[in-house]
C-alpha cells in the first residue's frame, strides 16, 4: 500500500505530503491529478500532482483541510499507509510556446501551479505569476515559484503581503498597460476567482485556461458526476479536463453541482472528527 | 408427462426490499434432484447449442439428479470458470433454456437454477491441463471483469506468467461495481478473484492502462502479449435539456456509489448519496432494474421505470423484471423524457415526457417507438437515474493510436482470434461487443487465451 513519506504543514490548514507512487511519478505531466482513498471506508478524493520525482518515485500533494476526507488525510503521520492512489489522471496541459503567459494561483491553487509554470518556462515562454491569498501565512510555495518564474506578483486580501486586494486587480492593470502583451492566461484557484479572471480576460479576447475541480468519483470517465458544460457541450471534467477554455465554461452550473452534498459533508466531517479525535 | 418446473425459492418481498441480502435462494437437495430429473437427457441436446461456452448441460444435470453435486460442479467447470456467477446472472431464457426441448410444449428445465445449485459448495480444485509446464513468458491482462478473469485463469493454467491490471481498487469489474449484492453477493466474486490469484496470477490494482502505463509501456516491460478486457464503462446520457441538474445520476454513478463505495452505510463509509422520495429510472435493461431496486432499498417511496419502447422490448432479464414488479417498481412504458426541470437551487423536480406508440421495425428488427403528437405530460420526481446503456471506455484506444476501433468505440478484432489491429494485442468482452453479457465476455476471454498461446507459440 502507498506510504506517506513526508509531511509538512505549510499553513494552518494546508498540508503537503509526499506519497510513494513510483509508476505515477514516472508518467505524470503538468495539469494532471491523482485520486486517493485513505482506507476501506474512505471516499475517492481528487488532488493535483503538485510535484513529482521519477527517480525516487515520490509524488507531492498539497491540500487544504476542507472537510472530512482532507482533514483525515491531514491527521495521518509519516509512515502511514493509505488504501490506494490512482494516476496520473486527466488530460495533461497543452503546453506550447506562445510568448508571454500569466499564471495565476489563488488559495490552495497556488500550490498547484508550480508544474504549469515550469512547463511553460521549459517551452520557452516568458512567465509572469500572480498569486493571491487571504493573508501572508497562506502564500504557499512562494520561494519555489520565485525560483522559476520571470516575475512574481503577490496580493493578499488583508494587505499583509504584496498588494492588498485580489489577483484580478493586478491582471486588469496589466491588460490596461499597453506596453504589456499577454498571450495566454492560466488560472487555478477557487471557482469564484477563476470566474472573475475569465470576466477580466474575455473582453480582451485573451485565451484563458482554467483548471476545474468538479466533484469526482472514479475519475476515469466511468460515472459522469464530474460533468461540466463547456461551450454548450457536456464534458467529463476528469478525462476531458480538468483544464478547459475558461471563456466557454458554465460557472453557474459548476458552482451548483459542487454544492450537491453540502448537508452530507457536515455529517461526514463530524463523524471523522469524532473518530480521529480532531 | 414431465413434472412441473420447480420455481427457485425467493425471499418474501416485504423482507427483501429492506436490505441488500440476496433475493433468490438456492434449491434444496430434493427440489434440485426433482428438477434435474425433468431433463430427458436428449441425445442431441439443443440446450448446449444455446450455451456460449458449451457446457455439457445434460451431463451435469444427470449428476445433480444422482445427488453428485461436486461432480456436477466439476463438469460445469470444464467449460465455465464462474458457475456461481453465471447461475445467477446469465439470461438463460435467451440461451440454453430458450432451446430446451421441454420448452416446446411446457416449461424448459431450470438450467440456471441447477447450475447455481451445483455451485453452492466449496470449489473442487481444477487440475492443471496435462503436459503444460510453466513458461517464463509474461502476458498482461487489462481489466478484472469476467473477460479478464477468464483469460487470466486460462493463461495461468497454460503456464504463462500473468499480470492482471485493474484501475479500480476492487477487482471484478461490473460484477463488483455494477450488479448489486441482492443479485450477486460480492463474496462470490471475491472468492473467484482469490482463486485466480491462487493460480499464480499477479493482480495489480490502481493501474489505469492508457494513463499510468500505456500498451507500449507494457510491451517495453517485457509482456509478450496483452489481453484487453476493459469493458463498456462509459455512460450514455440522453442529451436532453436539464440533464446536468442536481439529483440526476448516470446508472454507473448511482450503482458505483452504492455497490463499490457503500454509500448506503454513510457516514461510516464516507461516500455520500442522495436519494429522494420519488425516483425515476430511464431505461429498461438489467442496469435500470438494478438501479430501480437499489433506490427502493435505500428508502424511496416511489420508483418508476420510464422506457420509450414496449414491454416485450425491455432488454432486462424476464426474471428480474418480474422481481422488480413484485417489489412495487412502477413501469411507465412507451414513454420518453424530453426535458428535465429543476427548482431554484438547481435540483431536479420534474420530467417532461411524451407518450410513444410503436411504428415500423428499425434496423434491430424492433418496432420503432414514435411520439404521439401533443401527448406531453409532466412527472414530479426528485431523483433521476439514466440507464440507457454504456459505451466502451475510450482511454485505451486514445492512448494507442494503432488500435483500430469502431465508430461507436469498440475495439475491432478478428473474430476468429480476438486479435486487434496491433499484433499481440487481443481484446474481448464489452470493450469489443459493447454492453453485452457476462457469459459472452467469458467466452471471449477463453478464446483469446487459446489464441494467445498459438500466437506466442511457446
Ligand atoms: C481535479 C481536481 C484537483 C484538485 N486538486 C486539489 C489540490 O491539489 N488541493 C486541494 O486542497 N484540493 C484539490 N481539489 C479539491 C479536493 O478534491 C476537495 O477539496 C476534496 O475532495 C474535499 O473532500 P473533503 O471530504 O475533505 O471535504 P468535503 O466537506 O467533502 O467537501 C468540501 C468541498 O469540496 C468539494 N468536494 C467534495 N467532494 C468532492 C469530490 N469527491 N471531488 C471533488 N470535489 C469534492 C465540494 O465542493 C465540497 O463542498 C481538487 C479537485 C479536483 C476535481
Ligand atoms: C448494472 C449492470 C447489470 C448487469 N446485469 C447483467 C446480467 O444480469 N447478466 C449478464 O449477463 N450481464 C449483465 N450485465 C452486463 C455484464 O456485466 C457485462 O457484459 C460484463 O461484465 C462484461 O465483462 P467485461 O469483462 O468485458 O467488462 P467489465 O465487467 O466492465 O470489466 C472491465 C474491468 O476493466 C477495468 N478497466 C477499464 N478500463 C481500464 C484501464 N484502462 N486500465 C485498467 N483497468 C481498466 C474496469 O475497472 C473493470 O473492472 C450487467 C451490467 C451492468 C452494468
Ligand atoms: S434440451 Fe432440455 S431436456 Fe434436453 S438435455 Fe438440454 S436441458 Fe435436458
Ligand atoms: S469522475 Fe466519474 S466520470 Fe469523471
């Protein structure tokens, strides 16, 4: 069974773990994710591959303790085994040389953009990265991102680091600045953030890729719970995505579908907290 | 004059709709013997022509009649590795029992129930075929459904070093994630998987071929032949407005949450499911019956089957349709949904349907349903399950560009050998046939194992 090899708490409720998964580490590409199940009773939860090391066979995952399963995962110690991990899933990001790419990460999405930044850089693009979080403590992987991006811009909701405000404000200013040409925007973060980014880039007709996080079950194209409407067509988030052209995504439907189990999530998290003495 | 056909015992409706325990019970020894004695032991048994794997039906029935249950099982196992499964889920009314000579004037012998009876005992160990030592040659089997299990077991018998790759953490394919416990106890499937492993087959779960490893990787890793039995796991949707409303499930999602993730034990098991009071299942195959009967067991007040064709055209097994009816599932035939409507939170609340009538026969020979003009009406529902069929999962063909497929996604094989357009890559079961049956998947797995041996020539 796959083992947790390391664990680090990056912020109050954000945890990074490395899992022993050699086959996944060998084949993972930017934009892909895994699905894992902690134990027999566990759910299958999708998590982005934040980094990988084909040599040592390690896969890095960074997650926010958002509810029952992620809190439980966060309570496991180094050396613990989980029931299974499946991947790499999803269609890898289509990385080309386009010129100037603006990569935007919000919230726990900051932790998920590293592979994309690296891939866009490796393809010969100039990469500007904008990261945004509620406060300074939640700015994840800042140093790691800084080491590879051409430029790093930071916003926090409370102004404790970088600009006070949202990532979209910086993006808007960049668009208004005629000396800056942007060829592609790539955004990962909370749904409202991705939607706001698309609102900003749509009038300027700048292609915008978003990485969607619909509810998933098998994540191999078998159940269709992950369906999202893109350009009026139903797509499966787990196999056709998770990355889509943000200007075509029906965000309203996505938000509704993400709320399907709200009441059950509360029950599940109470149950897990009791079990794990959290 | 032969005696009347013995009916297989069933649990009373009031009990069985409260839980997921098996509905049909095995014959007791006396009824089994009596039913077996109805068989007139035809010289040219028609029933065998109807059996996709050519079980020597009169021979095993004779052994049952003589009270030799274990010998009967061994006789079946000469041809069929999964009698406990097939005795329960094969559509015998379309196969062996359809052709049974007694069926002309009366009722056919209950071959399926007798097969199940014979299987109700510990498996006799099957001796390895004579003269086939072990080779070091590696063969990969993709998928652990009935096609994969059968192929892997036969290849292991032949002495190959077999690795079976399965993307899910539970093995057994549809037998595990699709068909519910009340029709096929999971213990039976697990026993069969353990048996395959005991033959030396290595089982690697959580490997998605096409993503974790490709067909090309498998050849590079030293596998000399590959059997693809990845099934038809891609759910069809109806393509009508409102299908992405909350509370609308594909049958695969619905059954996976229940059978594989045990959502009915929430929150002990963390995967949730929401089943309302008024459930509509669209479709009338085995999958639809299973979904409807699961919904009932999970507390729905009313469960409807909505189907656009007529009763005789329902593809589900007759026995399962009858059981669903007994349990109170409400059948709305010649009715087709046209649109689903939601409430202000995006949850389904109504389905608009049209009445249909039967017109001219279509390509399949079935009379085509045509809409009755101005017959729209609305049904109030709070959960919908779409069970209108599955297509082959495209992941493997997409990741192997030389692999030729039909327009609808099935892998194209040479029917004589089960070999695909890539030399050394064989395929069978639902990935080739589209959603079909357990027994045909097993038959394909068997043929493929034999042809792989010829291909490898070692
Ligand atoms: C492709 C993809 C990649 C993701 N990558 C990351 C990541 O790198 N880091 C991270 O912190 N989170 C990631 N997520 C989100 C993560 O999967 C959910 O936060 C997690 O499943 C929540 O489970 P829970 O039981 O802890 O919380 P719950 O209380 O069950 O849910 C919290 C919220 O998460 C969403 N959610 C619930 N169940 C699922 C499910 N089965 N699948 C998807 N979303 C669900 C719902 O919107 C829900 O309101 C990703 C999601 C997807 C689809
Ligand atoms: C609800 C339901 C009820 C049914 N009832 C009956 C019945 O009563 N009688 C009957 O005869 N038939 C029935 N069927 C049909 C029958 O189950 C199938 O025809 C049969 O299981 C097909 O077998 P298979 O081995 O081809 O595929 P499957 O049983 O579908 O198995 C395929 C396996 O391959 C795995 N897989 C898929 N892709 C990959 C990949 N890329 N890498 C690794 N693994 C992969 C899947 O996870 C799965 O475990 C029913 C089907 C369903 C869904
Ligand atoms: S056709 Fe019927 S009666 Fe004849 S051998 Fe087969 S089961 Fe017996
Ligand atoms: S999660 Fe099941 S099809 Fe995408």
